[in-house]
């Protein structure tokens, strides 16, 4: 998919009504899910300054501007699936997602459960509770059946998880 098509598919909303106001600083994220979607879009645009501004704490301490820029520029961004976005608990929240992309012709999946914290009325990404990156080359198990547990460790059946990614879709 083109960057334009990735940008236009955030919960069926257009870029200009979904993530652009956040990225341009015209509005604050209303919840952790909105904040998580905007850096994904920022990665597709290689807007690393914005991504860095959305971080605090451990996430910011471990952030590499140059590595993130290289990753975002070399990836072909395909899609983002939000798996869970539980109700916010006070000033803390989390979002589990899978981001699909391709680097050097290899399909990849970033599966993360991100942690967020609200500071002075503004949401920030503060780290992750679970983080996995997988690709076809790293899959060394025998052929997995559609009804077998997914190799990424999500606990879901393969056909409901990474099957489409591994079929080149």
C-alpha cells in the first residue's frame, strides 16, 4: 500500500481529521489509543520529531532518533491493527497493537502492548509491557496450521492473527 492509503485508513477516518491535528500540535490526544495511532502515522511520514515529543520516562531514555529515522524511512508501512485499548485507569492506559510493514522485501510484524501516562493533561508513551518483532526468516518452526496457536505468542489462532501477513496480503 502507498503511504497515502496507510494514512487514510485510521478507523475509517481521513488523515486530516484523525492524526494530522495531533501531529501538527493543533489538538491533544483524547486517550492512549489516539496517541498510539498518531506516532504510527508519523513513522509513515518519517516525522521523528513528533514521535520523540510523544514520549516520556523509560521510552524516551531508550529512544534513538537516528535509528528511528532510518527504520521509518526504510520500512514500507502496510497497516495497523489495534487489538485492545482497555478503559483508562486514572492517568494510566495501555494499548495492544500490531503494526505490519516490510523492510528489504521481508514482511514484518511489530506486536506491542504500549503503556501510556497522562502528565499535566497530556498523554505520553512511557514504554511497553510486551514487545515482539517477527518476520518470515525468523520463523523456523515447521509449517503452522491455520488453527494452530500463532507463532507470535498472541494466544490467538494463527488464522486470526499473523496468517494474512504471511500470505503476502
